[in-house]
C-alpha cells in the first residue's frame, strides 16, 4: 500500500466525525451513527482502493451500508480489507460524553479477522511488553511479569479497564495487588491504544469488550509496535455458530496479532468526535468552520502523525440527515 493512501483514509474519518458531531448531546444515538455512516460511505467512493468491508455496521440484512462484504473504493488501487467503525461511541455522542471517534483500518486483502459482533477478552500492551505476556495467565501473574520486565514496582503500574459490572472482580484483583487502575466509561479502541502510545502513562489494557473493536485496536497496536491478544467469548449456541460461519474454527483459542491483522502492512486512522484519551473532539468555529483532530499510523514505518485540520464547512459534502427537531439540522 502506498503511504499516500493514509491521507486519503483520514479524509474519510474526518468527514465521519464532522457529520456525527452535530448530534453531540442531542440524545439520538441512531441519528449520530447514521450521519457518520452515510458520510463515510459517500467519501469512500473517491478513495483509490478496491476494498471489501470485513468489519462494519453488520451483516447485509442488518445494515443498509458499510455491511460486511460490501465493496468500497473506486477500484483503482490495491485490494484491501476494510475495518470501519463510523462512530465508535454512539451513546457517548448522544449523551455528550468522552472518547467517541470515527475509526478505519485497512490491510492487504485476506489479512483482517472477520470478527463477529460478540465480546472478546483482551490484553493490550506496548512494545516493551509485546510478546512477553499471555492472555491465558491469571491477572496476578500478568502483572508480576509486567513488573519484572519493566522494572516498575506493582504500585507504579497503571492498567486501564472499561468501567463495567463484569469487570468488578478484575478491578478488585488489580487494586489488591496495589496497581493503579484507570477506569474509562467508553472507548474500547482508544483504551487499548493507550497502552502502546509513547507518551501514555498506561502500561496495560485488560478486560472484555467488542470483538470488532478488538481487531481495530490490534491494527493500531501493530502500527505502534505493541500487541493485543484476544479471546472470543461466545454466549450460547447462536454466537458460537456465528463464529463458525465467519471462518473461526476454534472460537475459544487465544488470537494473536497475526490472527487478527495478518503479517503485512496496516494503515490505521481515527478522528475524534468528542475528546478522549488521545484525540480532541470536533470543535465548531463560528458558522462556517470546524476543527478536527486525527491520528494516522502505518505498520510499515511505525510513524504516528497527528493532524489538526480547519475545515470550511460550506465546501464539505456532508450528507443531509433528517433532524429530530428543527434546531438539530445538519450543515
């Protein structure tokens, strides 16, 4: 993949963020998601790829666009897999909270895991710990290994965890070890990425979250030289069957980075909708301009680029979305 493709991809996430940002705090998560999805789908038509959506808004009969198997791009570029979350954090936007973003990862065709929309247990870390920990170890063993490898006392380690009832025992265990626990209310992808950012104070990301978000995070971590291990958590025969239908023959085994994002190049881009762990949200400047904050990463070079853009809104083709009330009209 050409490096210029990274700039094309971030233009797509920028439009998704701009389109959904008008719905911040309006209490309508579906409208926010529809706005981002419509904008991203329209923008993909100008991107020089022959892309196939492997992670998107759902199956063909569940989503009108960006469904799994949909072809995107103008067919004049490389054949790639596309993982897209037009709006990671629909409820976040609806409630005006933190850590919502528009996210895309692309990789060579056949590289990205076709992850079903179920829970995945995750262990994410940065380059120093990559390849040296195991998701199969108990949390106590993982933390003691991390302490030994990094040379930090347990009390100096920071673990990020989604603040969910299902994580109560994990949080109690971590605090019992004397580890700092940094809870986040939303933003599974951003949380995992935080463990590998060079200037982050987070050492590990632990707990369960969405499997599609796990693949997106793994793409980013590959670009950062970090690691994400995952284990699908199918609940009942229906979810187990979904895994099998998507080509995952052993749904309960630990998935490596290679399993999730392959061995080739990966490009990851994200634009903040609301401010979060490492991206600022969309900021409207008067009636005609808005500022976005994005990150672009590529596995081949491991370069991290942050981009702040000032957009002239009348010149943007932001799709119109029916507003729930007059003051919610789009640009």
